[in-house]
C-alpha cells in the first residue's frame, strides 16, 4: 500500500454522508472528505437486485490512518455491510501530500 490513499464509501442519504464525512475529518482519520450525489446504485442484496439512490464519500488519508478510518466508517455507518474500497495515491504534489500528513496527525 502507498503512504497516501483514498477511501470510498456510499450511504443512503445526504445527511448521513455529511455526518460520515464530518466526523471522520474531526477525528483526524481523514484530512478531507468529498461528497457527491445523488448517484444511482444497482446491486445484489439478499438474493435480489436492488436499485437505490446513494451518496458517495471519498476520503483522503494516510495508509497509517486506514485502520482507524475503516473502524470509524463501520461504527457510524447505517449499512450492515458498507462499501469500503481503498485506492493508492502513488503520486501527488509534495505540498498536498504534506498537508494530508499534517491534517491526519
């Protein structure tokens, strides 16, 4: 895993997304969280195809903070099995990555 990562999750409403984003940043498990939506998700759940409106949250954090961010998402999420997907940030501006480090200390 790279030193810096993005973490993606989705939730069922704007207010839930804002709460997940704000509390993670306040807890310093993420330096930033961006929310977009609504999006339309089509997926299998409990043996049936579902289609729902969701809101997507993209967190920027360090690999070292990932376990804490994952625990935070699971503790505050309303879904039984929240989507949590990690993508490495292999490169980025030195200034931005330094800011990310500083804000997650």
